[in-house]
């Protein structure tokens, strides 16, 4: 699905503050689980999961299960232009994302990732 993304689809998926913040945090970190996003965004788990489902259905994210954790990352087939947009927005708006990034960095008991699954 991600290889058929149009600008309209991408920007509709990102037309929500929480979804943009999630996408930028995931782009920044490479991969995050629901509990990490819940902490970083200071939102409820059902709300975070609902937004993640929209991003996954829209073709922007993919997920993988590792034990009890579900991890989300940018879809591997995202077009280069989507990566470029996310990178540009992330670089230009670090101050805007900093409260979320700080909560994530201060989070205790973050789940361990299997080294074979996650690129460094």
C-alpha cells in the first residue's frame, strides 16, 4: 500500500497533531512501541492505538510484534519524498517536538528491542 501513496493521502493522515507527533518521533527514533508513544505524547493508550491504526492503514507505518510489545516504524516502502518531508519537518521543528522527546527520554522501563530486528 505504501508504494501507492499520494500527497493527498499522506497529508490527510498527518492532518492531526497527535499523528504528526507520532510520525516525527518514530522518524527520529527509528521504532517505538505503543507504551513509549503513550508516555511521550501524554495520551491514553486507546487514543494512541487508534491514531497508530490510522497511520498503518494509510500506509505510513508498519508494525511488528515482539513478545508483549508492538513496535511501529516507518513503512519500508515509503516513497523517498515522504522520508524527505518527514526529515525536513523534524529538523525544522525540534523545539516543537522537544516536550515529547523529553518525556520519552525520561521514561523508565522502556522495552528492550531484539538486536537482530532493529537497525542501530
